[in-house]
């Protein structure tokens, strides 16, 4: 899928309005040109803000410039001021390998998107997650993205969501990965891992495994 940078996100229905960034393809090429690639520091910020993909069921999409496939799904960036950006997982590849420079308004807000402050978007995602009448795909996405907020309200909502058997069946692993993101916080200390449903436990363990792998890679 190819969309112009800063166009309204329209790939799938979504509970929050979002702006497209990094949906590159052969029709428009590397949008903005390749004359000023990101600096190392800017790349580090982009990687730090590109944490967990959601919407992974959408399938793999190879790079239209070099055929590489580096992950599928989407990243969501909650910038200060209420603007939310959605990018394909390949955005990091485009920046690293093809000199892609995302628009300035995206780059400027990225450092603060690494740890967004609780706001109306977080509140909306919390409501979607806990709304038994909402679609399971939206609820699964909310479970992924709520972990971006380092806030007790996100943790409590995820804990509450565990009790929803239908949701745990379809997105238990994502809920588990999100719960694991709060490890070390005082309010998360009482989490009874052994009492979690198996799919949620799997997600918690999987997150720990990935963290260990990342550490090994950084040391290696
Ligand atoms: Zn490529």
C-alpha cells in the first residue's frame, strides 16, 4: 500500500484518527527525496519510538525498492499535541537503507512520542480495550498501544482485560507483552503471573525472551 505522507490514514478502520507516514512505493518513490537522509541520532530516535507493531495480520509487504522484507504490521506514534501517526513496519528500513526523511512535523514530535503523557487518546484506547461490544481487532490494537503510556491507568485496564475470556483467546499474547512492559513499576509488582490465562502468560514470557535477546545483541 502506498499513501502520501501526511494524508489521513485509511488503510484499515481505526478507533483514532491518524496521519500516514512512510507508506512508500514505486508510484511516488522515496517521498521528499533522498538528498537529506536521517542522521544517526535521528535514526536512533526513530528506532526507539518504533517499538511494537500492531495490525500484523495484514501480511508481509516487500520493499518496492530492493525486495527486502523487514517485518510486517504497523507502528503507531502518539505525538504531543494530539496527533497520531501510523507507519508500516518498513519505515525504519526506508530511513536506514533508502535515505527516506519523514516530514518535519513527524520528526519534531518523535522524541516526546517515546513516552507520551496520558491524554484523551489514551483514554479512548482504554475505553475500546474494555468495551465488550467493540471489535476484537480494535481491542487487540488498543492492548498493544496502551503499553506506550507509562501510566497506572493503562496497566490497570490491561489487567482488567485479562478477565475477558473472548479477548484473551484472540489477543492474550499481546495483552501479556503489554503487561510485561510495566515490569519494575511499583503498581505492577502485585501481578500474579501464575494466575494469568496461558495465552497471556505466553506473551509475558515472550516479552522477557525478546528483551534478553535484545540485550545479547547489544552486547555482541
Ligand atoms: Zn529496501
